[in-house]
């Protein structure tokens, strides 16, 4: 990331301990490592099984203890591994949109994408990233060698705040939080905030 201008905001918002589901918008392949680098704790990833097939990349994400998931969803093995890691007090990154954006905008969050947080009594840390879509959109084979990335970590939603919400209410709340952070990240990227 040497040739990119990366700035982080709110890095200390991640709880120091305990289970956390980190949720973020998904602009490019840069997102997971950029989000993880800015945090003071180790972050587990969910990664589509197909990403493990390209050996060099598969080797890297395997070394990072990525949890493989099926394209249609996490799958039973992925759910069990995610639950195990959260019950051990670890942090897991989830991209609730389910895939990289086609147009740079945030897509509606998938149903069931936040259930892990409530089942494991985890906090949720909303995050937004801006600039990665411009540098490496999904329809481009190779990234541009320049760009300005901004990553904004929001205040955590503690389990006590979300435990009584329905799945729909939780999804709406999280979509709203990530959208607010995305506007902030975009403004910071443009130098207007």
C-alpha cells in the first residue's frame, strides 16, 4: 500500500477484548487487509471458497486464518468456525453486502449477515472505506497504482444495545451506521471534512 495515501480515523473504537463482528462496505479486494491493518487486534476474515483456488492468493488468505464460505452463504462449516472464534472472544470481519460493489455505492445488506453477532453476544463495529473502488473496481483486472483511501471506524454497537432488535431492525441500523461512516470517509478523501 506504499503507493496509496491511506488514512485511518477512529482506530481506537474497536473494543480491546471480547467478541466483535466488524462490518464494512465492500469496494475492492483491498478492503479486508486495509481494514485489518488499521486495527490494534487480529482480525479474522470470511472469504469465498473460490478465492482459495488461486494458489498464491489462497495461500495468503489461508495463512491469515480466513474462514471459507460458500457463494450462497457461509455454509455449515463456516458458521461453526465463525461461532467458535467469536465464542473465543475474537474479532471477525463480515461484508454484509455479500459481494464487491458494482458502482461504488453501498448495496443493501444481505439477510442473515448479522445474525452471528446476536447469537454470540458480540459487539458490532461499523466501518466504512472510501477510495478503493476508484483504484480497483471489480470489472478491472489490475489496480491503479495510485489512490487515496480513507477508513473510518465507528463507535461499537454493544450487545446490550442490539440484543432486543429484530433481524430487520438490526440490519437497518447497521446499514445506516455504515452509510453515515461512508459519507464521512468520502468527505475526508475529498478534503471537505
